[in-house]
């Protein structure tokens, strides 16, 4: 059994995928081919954003957002402590200060109440400029953007949506990657929409932001690529990856997102009486980048993971160390708000197989094994 079965996905999409890749290769426009522009247009339409710029990876997407917003030394950027490293790494690389915020145990996303507590604490301290909030759509669940936006507006801050895991999720029909002043995503292969390598994108409704990020992504170019008006990066999605993503986006729209939700619904129905299962608030739809259970303790999680491994069922721990306890952030001030929920989650979360090609027999095997393990405890 595969945790995420990319081989099965390729087998299903093989005819269309091979044709799309061959067409891109035969066209010989390996960088900036027509497939890249076509994909950006489709992505913007799907997410409901005015502009989409593809780039080399999800970390670069966040970097472009930070540069575009002028994040720099002396700025405070508020980031959930329970997330992947890149969400905070890109802030630190600009010399700004990461202010780590606790999360809601039910949704795994940044807790708006804790966010406002942290903002108030930083404001009272008076040492940093309140710059922006990076709200992460963790495990496919869109963050609480109605509340995050309300808080950001109250304090005159910008909102960046880190939608690396959230592509396809929504709130009241409004899609992920459309909630931030700038929104970002990743096309790492294991993501809900992934390519066959690295890739990413930024989304915005602000034309000036789009123009600036378009320049930054190609060495700070001006009107053409040999007129460089600023220091930028080399961050482009190649044409073959755009062709791959075009095929996958069609499948994602037609059935993959729906099938992810069907798997999640079966898991929740079968497991919610013995585990804390993910909560999707009313009006929200998750794209289920992961399906993550909460166990009673670290020892119970470790026992469960070992037993499932013996039965041939893969699992993962996302994430074993909160951001504020990472070695790279050693010595950072982490008392602007209580961070105990994230710390507890790092000791107790366990993600189980989740992908749109997980057949019913495999789902049943996962469910039966989990129930057996729980009854043996």
C-alpha cells in the first residue's frame, strides 16, 4: 500500500500525460513555452484570482510574496508554529522576525484568538513593525480567512495565504489561493495538485504586485529580460512541468478532489469514535492533502505507527517538532502567545494513507487495522 500512490495516478492518466509531455518536448520551448501561460490562466480561473504567476517551487512562491510586500529587518510576520519549515524560513531569509502563533486543535490551522494575542503583545512591546500574517492551509484545510482578514485590517497588516497544501479547498465556494493579498501554492509531487518535480505559483488580484513578482521571478527584469531594474531570482516553472500539471488539473477538477473527500468521509465515519479525527467547519471544503488523526499520547502514537508498519500500512508524522523549537530558530522569543496546542499535536498526530486512487479494499484495511490497534490498547 502506498501512502500517496503517484504510480497509480500515472497509470490512470498515462495516455493523456504521455501525449502532453511529448507535445511539450516536440515543441522545443522548454522554458516559457505556451503550456506555461495556458496553465497560469487555468489556475487563476480555477482559484478565482485575477493573476497567477507560476514559479520554480512553493518556497520561491513565498519568497516572491515576501519581497513583493517589502518584508525586511524590523518587521514582525506572524506564522503558525505547526507547519512546514518554509512558511517561516522565507520570513527569516528577508531578515524579518517570525512571531510564532498556536493553532486550533480541531482544524490544525492558526488560532485567530492566539493570533490577536500575539499581535497585541508585539504591539505593546513596540520593537517591531506589524507587517503581515502568513496563514497556512494545513493538510488541505483552508485557514480561517474571514477572521484572519478582520484581524489584519484592524492592525493595518497584509495577509499572505500559504496554500501549499490547500489547493482545491474552499470556504463557501471561494477557492483556496484567493484569500490573501498574495496567495501561494506548491506543486511538489505529493501535494493535492503536484507535478513531476518541483513547481509553485503565486496568485493576487493586485496588478502592481503581479508585475513586481513577474520581474522578481526572472532576474529583476524590466521591459525585457536584458533590462534588469532590480535584483531578482531565477524562478520559472518549466514547460514540461506545466504540461504535466495541465493534465493533472483536469483530473483534479473532474474527480480527484471529490474522491479525496469520499475517502476522508469514510475514514471519519469509521474512526471518529476511537480517535480525534479532523474537523471541517461548516461551509468549508478540504482538499485533504493529509488525513491526520490525534492519538492520546506520544507513546500511543508510536505504538500505533509501529503496529501499522508491521501490517504493511504506511503512516507519517506531520510534524514532529513545532517551528519555535526548531534548531534554526533556537533563541527566538516564543512567548507572545501560548504554544502548547502545537506542542501537544507534534507528540500525538499521525497521518494515514490519503489519495484519490485509494480503493475501497485498501481503505477497509486501514480502518480495520486502526480499529484493531485501538481495541488492543
